[in-house]
């Protein structure tokens, strides 16, 4: 894969300087001492508990005996600054007798803009539980430029019980002088324009701030590109790049305001010939050569497959091939119940680490009639650092199976 560098320089006469991080941002009821502040989305599984507390008198207890609900509680924090980096922490505990299969304590941050669009999200998880001691999970994530609020979640994955206490939310770093979104952009082969949303700390005059584009190949050869800069009513800027035809690969986009570096973004140009045989020319999934509209669920066990089939579902997100025997049994169960499987290849939210098992699963079961597709990762655009890994994994997996969609 050829790596190139694309640099976007926003030139202004004035220099910008980063602001010092601000104090902790107050949460409503961070210690779960009252019934306020947190939205309880699964009341049958979530309760305040005065028998366990790290500090104060209470904690939040989430229980799921069967491990099928992934229950959570959430709180919304408003008036965030786009481009800034925030940290969410909470303490959790569990004991061996309270833990079942797949038990994990989890945090999540979901960023939103004024339009209510979820622009970015990130998880952090903890699974240490045997001692019963309180342990802290920390989650840090950079907000896209148009962010105005965040939803904070505490969650239980798997079966068992977890307690949460002493949540905190803080500004980890102020916005860079230039923030770019999306930070990962797909540029289809043959396309030559791409747009970013830019947030600039200093007031920016388009006439006084010409933008200079520099495109470099590994050998250092420069490729020319054009740029258009337009200010929006919300104070953000739309930066449109017109590029020459780019070869398949990943490109890094850098921004500067004066001499001060801003945020980086990435362009990915995919393979030109990547349609598998299991997709029509318009992208419709084909099963046994016929168009197939999948209607399915995830977070279900093999024992639920007959119930899903009876209810009219025709597919399910199944189990990963990390355990080939269990994977094969799940595929057979799908076939017996008239279901197809969306096969997850990201056990433990890992991609490359699972590649050996993924390739083994493809080698053993690519021809199984219950395989609908292979799923590299869930929500790749919402997982930092993952898109480049996904792109490289896709090439490897497609070579192993040119038939089933990936």
C-alpha cells in the first residue's frame, strides 16, 4: 500500500495559542446519592444500592442474570466545545460470585451536534472483578468540531452484576487551533473532491487566509491540488479539496493555523475491484443468487434461534470463528431454523489480533449456506485508529473469500 501525505495549511497573519485545560465539568449526581441526573433505561435491571458504596452512602447497581440486555444508565452534558478532548471516569466493582459469561463493566461517550446527529462514540471496558475491590475505568475521546453535547453511559455487558460509583467528567485538552471532521473520509476511485468541516479558534478571514495544499508521495514528489473555503452560518467552515486522481491507499490530512499545527484527518481510497460475488451491481445482498433483505437481531444466543425464526426474522449476528467448533454449530443452528448469519470477526473488539482465527473460519465455512457476510468491526468510524486497520484487514479477507460480502 502506498502512503502519501496531504497537507492543508490555513494561513493567517495572527498566531493562535492553546488554552489551558479547564476544571472538572460538574455532573448531576456523580456519586449516585439521589435519584436524579441519570436516565435509567432498564428499570428492571438497574437500581440504586445503599449496601455498596465506594464513597457516600449509595452506588448504582446493574444486574442482568442472562446477559442478554446490556442494560445501562446515562446522563447528558451540554455546552461542550467542538474539537476539545474530554475524559469520563467512573469506579466499578464486581465479585466472582456476581460474574457470569461475558461480564464487563463499560463506559461510553456519545457526541452529538445541534442537529441531534451522533457524530462520534467510544467505549472503554473493565473486567477485573475477582477481588471485589473498586477499580476505575477511564475513557478519553476527542469531540468533532460541531459537537455541542455528550451522552455519558455506564453499562453492563454479559451476565452478572456490577456496581458503579463516583463518576467524573473533565476537559482533558482544549480544541486544536483547527479541528477537522470527519477525521476519516472515504474517497471512491474516480472521485476528485472531498469536503471537511473546519472549526478555527481564531476569527478567520477567507480573503486574508489563503489555503495552501501540498500532496507528497513517499519519494517526495509534490502533487498540486485546489481548495475552496466557505464560512457557514454556524461559524464553522467548509473546506473543499479538489484533487488529482489518487491511487488506492491511505492519505494523511494535516491542518495548520499560521505556524501552529492543527488536527489531522485521513483519506482512504479503496480498491477499485472490491464487489464480492454475493452482492448485486447495486449492492443488494444475494443468497443463493437471489436478492435477500436481511431482518435480524444481535445480542442473542443460539438457543433463541428458533424463536427468531418463528417471529419472522431471517438473519442474526452470530458468533465469531475464534472457536471453530462453536462457530460451526451456530451456523448449523442457523441453517436448521432458516436463518443466515452476519459473522462478527472482532472478538474483544480486535481485528488484526483475530485475523488468524478469521481466516481459519473462512477456510472452513465460507461455503456454508448460512453465511450471509463477514463483519470486520462494529461502527468503524466511531473507533479511533480503527479505519486504517479495517482497510488493511478488508484486503486480506477479500483475498480469502471473494464470494461473500465483507
